[in-house]
C-alpha cells in the first residue's frame, strides 16, 4: 500500500489516535479559552470540538507533513491545523486574554501528556498490562500508542512555545512584550513566521530540532519516569 511495509502500517495504526487527539484538542482548547474570555467566534463556527475534520488545513495538515517527511526520510514530521479564529476586540481584556488563549494550546498538550501517563497507570493497576504485554501485537500496539501519546504532545507543546508568531509562543510573547512598539514589531512576523519555522526544520539548515530537542527529551523522560516510579517497572 503506497510502498509502505508492514512495520510502517503497524506504526501508523497505533499513532493515529494519539496524533489526531493531540492536534484536535490543541485547537479546540484555543476556541474554548476564547469563549470563556468573551469571544464565542470559534464556538459558533463549531471549532470547539474533538472532530478532527473541523480542524484540517490542506497545506498544514496534509501537504507540509508529507513533504517534510519525504525530504527528511521520515525523521521530521511537522505541520499545523486550521487556525482557530479569535476576534481580538471581543475579548474582555484583549492584550491579557490573547496571551491566555494562545497558552491554552500548549497547556492542553501538557495535560494530554499527563493523561496518557494516567491511562497507562490505570491500565497497569487493573492488571490489563500483564495480559497484553506478552502478545507482541497487542503489547506493542499498547506501548506504541502510549509512547506516541506522550511524544506527540511533548513535541507539540515545545514547538508551539517557540516565540515566533503565529506559533502560540509568539502570540504569548507579543502579548507580554513591552513597550508596545516591540510587541508590534514581533507581531509582524505573523505573516511569514511559519515559513521561517519550516525553513529552519528542513535540510540543509535544519537547526530547529537541535534547539528544541533537549526540551522535548526532558518532558518525554519526565512523563515516562512518573509511570515507572509509580508502577515500579523499569524501562
């Protein structure tokens, strides 16, 4: 199928649920936060939902990940969902609230990473872990889903905290920067910020992963260590 081997298809099968949930709920979190802070635009457009179809962007969700994956030999997978619309003027405290709306995305990924750990702990406590771990197919699928759930949420959280608009970190920085002229100057990157991010990720430059990798590794190991500390298991 499309030149994919069995191992690749198996990996895709256990990666779909964690990846879709991570991207979809990240975007829904922006819309939910905006509604709580006075702007119901995303809510009225049906964007505060776990339905992934509502968040698909043809370029960011499909084209860019495929091209990056091909150019990097599968080492780099990066993309984005359709941006959640937020009407700045509808927010009760626009400058402060925009920071909170932007931060809601990475916070949702942090929460989902923790929930994947909790799910694994409950699975282990119920005795289900020992039932499937001896089966290479089910055991590998469960462990693979758990690991992908932690990894994709960690990557999305860290990448989105990069202070380049329109990434969430850029919008947080824009809202916090003083004086206002500095914030306005950073906000101008909104139009071509994603182009900069993509260029920094693909060869021959490819420096972005080198910068963020220590943070990704730290949070990934933190989540895993919580599971192993509670269950007494070893990696």
